[in-house]
C-alpha cells in the first residue's frame, strides 16, 4: 500500500481576492517527453478543446516552445495547472 503526500498551500485573503480579479494565463511548455497524442488527449479531456483545436495547440507548443491554453482567475487557472501537471505536462501560470 502506497501513501501519497499532498502539499498544501495557504493563501492570505488578499491573495485570494486578487486571484479572483486579475486575469492569469495557463501556459503549456514544450518538453522532450510528452507525445503529441498525450497533449492532444489532455487538451480535449480537461479543457474541452476540439481535436482540431488541440492539434493546433500541440503544434504551436512544438514550434514556438509554449502556448497559452487557458485564461481566467488565478484560482481557476491553478486548478487546471495542477490537473495537467498530474498528467505529466509542463505548465505554469503567468
């Protein structure tokens, strides 16, 4: 039986409120280990992109090194960052 460690982050009220007001972007970065198919599947499964949209994202990341895949509040974007990171994708919030 394996145990999973979870890392908790705490935010001040000011940080949370700022997160609701400001727009943040979730950036998908190119890496050497995720396949096109995996990236496309994740974009369709979690962000509800069509297959054509997901393919365009995968090509943009491949050719340009990164692509903004979601825009929203910090709280919303951070949820998707964690999900996609669990899938092995290289993502960050700007």
